[in-house]
């Protein structure tokens, strides 16, 4: 029996990958050579970069691994970024850019406010 871990993971379409990085994660294409270099800059600071191969063939495990390593994430996480199951905020949290408190993590308890002195 084949476990989920043993199954090959789906490949990624190069055009979809570039589109998701630009639109969802706000990366900018800053250079074209044999690869397109995409950078994410937040508050004037380079947060992440990735080189995308310029070919039409789907990205497979080896290339996805290279790109994930450049972004300092696991290959499965990179796939989830491109397949719309990881938010931009979650990616930035992993980079230490966004606070870990967010509406999704809100417990519903309002913060205590100081009482005015009479």
C-alpha cells in the first residue's frame, strides 16, 4: 500500500506560479536572464526572493525544492502557497514580518481597558 508521503506531489504550472507570487504575495519581477527573479520587499526591506525558470514545462519536485529553499520554506508549503491554501499573512508570519495575532486567531475576548479614575 502506498502512503500519502510516498505519492508524488503535483507539479506546478510556471504561469500560475508567477501569477500567484505577483498577485497574492505581492512579489515583483526584478530581473530576467535564464530565470525571472521575483522579490518581495516590505517597508523597504528585502524579505524574500525566488528565481523562476523560464520554460513552459510544469515545475516538478526538484525545481520546486530549489524555489522553496530560496524562500526558506518547505516544498509542501511552497506548493500550498501557489495552490491558494496558504495566505500572504501566514507566509509573512513565518518571515517574522507580521504579528502572529490575527482575526483568525482571535479568542473573542476583548482586551482589558483601563478604568477611568473618578
